[in-house]
C-alpha cells in the first residue's frame, strides 16, 4: 500500500496501515486483472478493495493450498475457527489478528453486512466436501457465497448513482460472471483437485461426465463433446455478463473505468478459450500482458478525467 493511498483513505494507525499493506501485496501477487483494475480507482478507495481481495484470497488458500498432512476434517476445523474468531471480532469492530484487522476496518467504514461474510465462509466449507454440482441451481448456491457477495461488498466502496435495489443485483451478477469465467478457465486445474464446477446435468446433455473429463486430463486435450459443452457454458456466462453490464453506468463516475476494465479483460478470457477451439485442457486461457496494459491505459485516462469532475464517493451516511 502506498503512503498516498493510506493517507487519502485516512488510515493512520501503524498496525492498520501494515494490515492494509499486506492485503495490497496479496492482490498484486495473485490478482493480476483485479490489481490492474484497482489502479483506476481513487487512492482513497483502493485500500478497502485490497482488504476484501486479500481476505478472500487468504481464506481460499486455506482450502486450496493446505499445509502438508492436512485433512478435510482438519481444514474444516481450521475454517470454523477462523470464522468464529472473525465474526466475533467483526461484532467487536476490532481484532488483534493482523490478517483480520484491515477487512474488519473496511466493514466498519462501509457498513458491510455480516450475512455477506457468513455466505462466503459457507461456500469455502462447500469446497471441503462438495466435488460436483448436479444442477445450475446447486452451483448458484456456491457462487452466491463465493462471488456474488464480493460484488455486493465492493458496491458501497465504488459508490452508486442508482438506488441500491437497482445496482445491487447488477453488482452481484458481475461477481458471478467473473466466477463463472474462472470455472471455465480453470477446468483442468480444478479437475486435478477433484472438483468440477460445471453443472452435471448440462454436461450430460453433451455426453460429458467425470470419466470423459478424466480422459481429457490424461491426454492434455479436449474431445469434441467436451468442446461442445464448454461452448454452451461460455454462452451461459456471456448472458450473465449482459445482465451485469448495465450496472456499470449505475456506479459513481470515478468507479466506472475500474469496473469496465475488469469486465472487459475478464470477458476476453472467454474469447481466448474460443480461439483455442474451446480446448480447456490444452492450456490455461489468458489475456496477454500487452492487451491488459492497452485496455488499462485508456481506462486510466478516463478515470483521471472523471476525478477532475467528481469527488471520490464517501462511505454510506451514518457509517463510521
């Protein structure tokens, strides 16, 4: 975290500044697209976004990058321990754990609801026991806690010019679109972990099951049936992007370039999968660094212009 960003957000306590800096470092290392997009935000907005990303990434790593010898039972116990401590500290409004300090401060500043954090923990627990999703409805339960709530948490930081009841569903939809894109990009990686984040009934329509996915993983390439299934899943995901896109215009003007950048670059991951003939086992689809920087440069110019005309959005009225 730069001193300028912390000062702009009026974060002065040394321990709190260190906690936010840790979150920024996590985002910089792991969230290439997200981190680039946050550069479009005003300095005052960035620490809170980094805090939420760092927290989510940390919890995700407890599940996906366990210590040697960890078991599903020990991971579940660890996750429950973290959840109990976090919710207690969230209620108290403070924590003596450096990793929780920044996100609790962000929650207090922006009035983030406890239920959103509970939903996130619930989805993380699902990853310890659920390996397949029978239907789209089943998958949507997971996606709500793992992605839609992130959109809802970030919304008050970004600010909105539309009523919350209109902007919130769009923010949730964008979080969902990003997550569904991750699922498609990471089919091979997730399968190696024993998980399939694509609805089994929709895969079955193309005669795709775990056995067929296992063949693709073993041979490092998709067959025609898996390609057809992925093509359909991309179409579903694009419809979610279309549902989310009107929400960008509902955001505070200074926040629109950031979200538009993330939506554009994440959406182009689907383009890369299509260009690879929907083969998600041959390699991980990615947007080139040159393309990311090209999109970001134009967005940064728009963001700077917006800042000359509009003050940064303030936390919701009545919230500390």
